[in-house]
């Protein structure tokens, strides 16, 4: 197993996994998706809305559309759904680039076998050297090239070949629709490109006829989440095999202590300025978050995870 002294300088400090979520790339992805879900809930009602709040949201959407007509007409539903697609596609691409950069930095054998040859100009080398991060720059360039060369079909094949996840043909097809729509939305506005119609005729005809529905976004987002979770499970598993539990746990424990200290400090601040009812509500919310995080950790790492379970974090409220 790899020891900390054997790691490259750029990878010898800091936690290898985020205590709650897995790799830091996965934690950032989840944060982005939670933000997008919250933004969506500001326009469309959810299962948690009362009838009154759902009606208020509907009235707000209608008011916005009524106040914009003619050349300035707004279809709020289409605008929100379509830009949600674009932002979720970007979140997946950012995850893949960050996670693969991370893996390449920690696993030299992985990057050596992935056609990682690069040509650097003097200014590139000088810039990376000045920041003392040549390895990260090299790995990031490789990961950016991987993500930029192709789309979901190619990524799925390459990741599976590398042992980094399993992806169903149905999900890959759905993701190709999603990426095609994003490209069309960004580069063609509300128009339909010939390429999208040719590759996804049935989907194009339905969206042209009925508009982009919330159900379309949910289907595409679900497939995107499964792609990321599949890749994360493979990357986390490879890191555990290469680095070993002992090294991962040692680096994680140090970060866990820092996180627990931050939560305790926050809780002490709350207790000094809040009522008992507010403190209880805060505790209940934190435990709900811990249970959700534990479920994700179990899915990614199984019962043997060095990331522990929610019970260990119950004091870090």
C-alpha cells in the first residue's frame, strides 16, 4: 500500500475523502445539485408545498408571463427547465474533470496507462512552477481533455473500460439527449438544430409540440446523477485499493476533527442566541442531514467504509 511519504508533494496533505460525501468533487457536485433543486422549487411546487403555497407559485409564474409580451414574451416554465438542463450538464462535466484530476494525482499507474502525453509551452511550465502545482496542472489538463473529447457515450465506455462504474445503455441514450439539448439551447436559443432533430427526432418532435416538461428534466437529471454516482463508486473504490484504508483513515480523521470542531462552535453560537425550540429544530435538521449522508456513504462504500456512519457524527451538530 502507498504511504503518505510516497505520494507526490501536491497530494500529501489534506483529506483524501470529504467526511460526509466521498471525494471532494462528489461533495461539490451534490452542493451544486442541491442549489439547482432549491432554485427549481422557487418556480415550481414540490411535494412539500401546501395547496396555498403551490397556488402562490402558480400565480407568480402567471404574473411574470403576463408582464412580458410581444418580442419580450417569456415562457417561464420552458426557460427554467431548459437552463436547468444546461447547468446540470455543466455540473456533471465539472465533477468528471475534478474527480479524474484527483484520481490521476493519487494513482500514478492510472494516469500512465491513459495516453497522458502532453506538450507544454514555456509559459505553461513557468506558470505551473510558480504556483508549485505542476502535477495538478498536468492531471487537470489531461482530465479536461478527457471531458472535452466526446460526450456521455464515450465517457461511459472509457470509464467502464477503466473499471470506474457501470452504465446502462438506456441511461447513456438519455444522457445523449440531455447533452444534445444543452448544446442546442446554448447555441441555438429556442430553435431546433438539424443535428438534434436527426439524432433525437422523437424527442425533438415532442418538445416542439408540448414544450420541455418538468418530467423531461427529472428523467435527464436522474440519469446524470446515476452517471456521477457510478463514476464516484469506481473512483472511490480504486483509491481505497491503491492507497489503503489506513492512510485514508488517518487523513480523514484529521479532517473529521476539524469539521466537528466547526460544527460544535456553530452549535454553541446557536445555543447562546436561540430558544430551546429553535435549538431542537436545528438538531433535528442536522440529524436528518446526517442520515441522508450516511445513506449515500453506504451506497458508495458499503459497510466497510472508513467514512463511518451518522452515529459517529451525532455530536457534530
